């Protein structure tokens, strides 16, 4: 007769226990490592609210990654993620950090001492990163030190509890698999296994790990939720700007005529609301700079160094101008540009106080976070160009994310060589003596804006009803040159001139519209090109943004049904 042997999970055919799988042994230690790291970074990020942004190890690490990233990687992030590029960076840091933390937890299972050493080494690296940020001070290490201490303590406690838990699980599997073993005296069980001697002790091991893990999760989640990094993506970031009272402009911007808009549904407004204005910069977290603490220093190749504070700036006769800004990373047909009414003081007047030397040809502007831009001196001193040290945007103080309390606005140049936010320094120098953030990465040193246009209506792949006139509308720009004409081409037909909206000034974009009658059913395409006041036609040659903006003609496809 053949005897049938029934096996239960975790047992051999003879009723003996198999040891717990490696995965079951490791998982609690992985959790311990991740929670310890989350407590470290979360607590440090929370405490950094009492210090400057650079005191957060998350912010400093992210800012350092941005600084060290090659231009192609940054351009890829901007092109594909736009204004969400910083959020993507945070998420990527989180994924990599969790993997590293889990590895430290797994190492701590084998050697708690080695796990603690590696955890401390990572904390030391982050401490050095914080200290090396240009805007940091010695006190900014405090959040990292406190967070690292709590994180290390959490690793030790959680790893110890994880070890107890795995032993309890092993003991349970033995008892569940071998009823004979469960009936043995406790002393015999202790001699045959290294597990806790009683069910109460095993239950205590489970409760201890689960309780510590629950507390750790609560601490990590709470500190991260209310920390600096998450709040940086909130709408209320930098609301101190509302406390700055702007003076009445000495020179008001001309009223915008009704004819500046073409009146087509789906077109963006002529003035871009502050909340919709694109944001592209290297600041992972918006710098915190109060008007009381802000000063602008003008130095370098000048006869006299000049320093101005916010009180003095607001007492000057400020001017208001409508100006369109554009990002050099904007893809063909992209939305990384916006038009606003800016309030500020002419930069040429400030430079005139310092009296630049004849050999100077460039101004290196510097942000509070160390970012720099190189702008031709002749542009900033051009009397016909409204280059501003701006304090207001669309009738309000500058939003924090757009440079509060002061920034540069220079029409006709891409932002990477002109639009320095949170500006604190203007160094008059030479192009052959100094370089800036993006020029160090291979971008053109002067960055003049190219003539460009885009189609806003209809949207790509739209479905248009047959039997109706096809209305196409969009925007064109050639700051400080002005738009003279815009032309459209349906499919591969002839170029046709379009109706232009009223021009407000040569430094703003210009809307346009055109109507095609009797478009046949089916799939179609439409292309656009602009011509500036100097007679330059937008090229159809496709080019990547580096070294000075993407080129090509915007083309969309749609269907008539």
C-alpha cells in the first residue's frame, strides 16, 4: 500500500519545517531602511522651514543635481515635462532614494554596524552638499544633523525589531508545521531552535515591529507633508509678496486696444495671467528673500560701485511696459512664453550711476541662489529698449516663483541670458572674462530671440465639422523687431497672408487669424510662418534648441468630418 503524504506550506513531506524564504526574511529590513531614510529626510525638510531653503538636504541635493546636469539632460526635461520638470526630479530622487534606503536596510540585516556606517556616510554626503550651496550658511547644517540623528536611531530600532519579527515568523512556521514540536516542553523547543520561547514573546516581537513601523510611517508622512519641499509646489508659496505695496507708475503702459485680440475661442488672452505664466528656472524651491533684506549691488568694471535697496528702488520713478518673455527651450509650437505688463526701473539708469568703463561689454547678473546670466551691455543701455529691474507683474508684486522681490526683464533676448529672477548682483565685465550658467553648457552667449509663430486653433488632431468655414488662429513673436506679416499654408498649397491683430508694441506677441472656405472632408494639415519687421522670414529648417533656440515652422494635422 502506498502511503500518501500531505504537505502544508512551509513544510517538507515528513512534517518538518522549511526555513522562511529569503524574501520573508528581508522584507521587514527593507521597510526599516526605507522608513529610516524617510524619517531622516522628512524631519530635516520640516526643520528647514526655520532656516533657509538651502538647509533642506532634499532641496540642496536637487539643486546640486540641476547644477551638475549636462545641458542636453536639462533641455530634455524642459522639452518633455515643461514646468513640471522639478516635480519629476523630486519623484526621481524619491525612487532612487528608496532603492538606496532599502539596500541599506538589507545590509543592516546582516550587519547592523555596517548598515549604520553606510547610513551615516550618506548623511555626511548630504551635509557636504548643503554646505557647498552658494546660498547656505553654517547654521543650515542643523536640520540635516537632527534629521540624520533621528534617522539613524530609527534604523537601529527598526532593524532590531525586524530581526525579532523574522525570528517570530520562523518560529510560527515551525509550530504550524510540526504539531509534535509544538507539544514539546518549552525548554526542549529553546534548545532546538533560536526562536522566541513562547507565543507571547513572538506576539510581542510582531507588535514591537509593527508599532515602530506605524510610528515611523506617521513621523515620515507628517514631516514630509508639512516640509519645505512639498509646500514648494503649493499655490501659497511665497505669499509674502502680497505685503509689498507697489507705487503708482511714473510712466504707465499704453492701454491695450480691443483689436489686440482676434476674438477666436481657444486663443490665449493677450495678457497672460500670473498663474498661467510659464516658469522655467533652476531653483528647485523658490528662494525666500524679503524686501527688507534685498539689495542690488552693481560692481566690476565701473567707476563707482552702487548698492540699492528696496526702499530706494520703490521711491524711483517706475515705468510700466507690456513685454513678452520666451524660453530658449521652447519647442516649435510650444507654450514656454507669456506676455505680461511689467513694472520696474530702467536698468540703463542704474548702470549710468555706476558708469561702466569703456572696455566692458557684458553684465553678469546673479541670483540669490547663485544662478547667473550674461547680457550684452549695449542691450541693457539701449535707450529704445525697455530693460527693467522689475518689481511688479500685471498690477501685482512679482509672484515668488517669478522673481519676488526683484528680477530682470529684457525684451528681445531669451530668458537664459537676461531674465534673472531673485536678482541681487550686476557685475559689469566682459564676455572674454566671464561666463554664465548656460553659456558654460554650450549655449549662445547673447541669445537674441528668433522670429517664430504657432497655431493655437484648431488644436492638433482636432475634428472640424464639414460644411463650416475653417478658422485658424495663433500667435507670432519677434520681440524688439515686431511682426510684419504671418502666412498660412493648407496642406501643400500656396502660402496665404492672414489677418493680423493690432500691434501693441514691438516687444509683445501678436495674434492673427485666417479663414479657409470649402475645406474638403478628410485629413489635412496647416503650417504657419511669420515675417518680422526687418523682412526676415521664419525658417522651415528644423533645429534643436542648443545653442540658440529651436527653429522650424509649426505644423498641425486635423480632420474635417
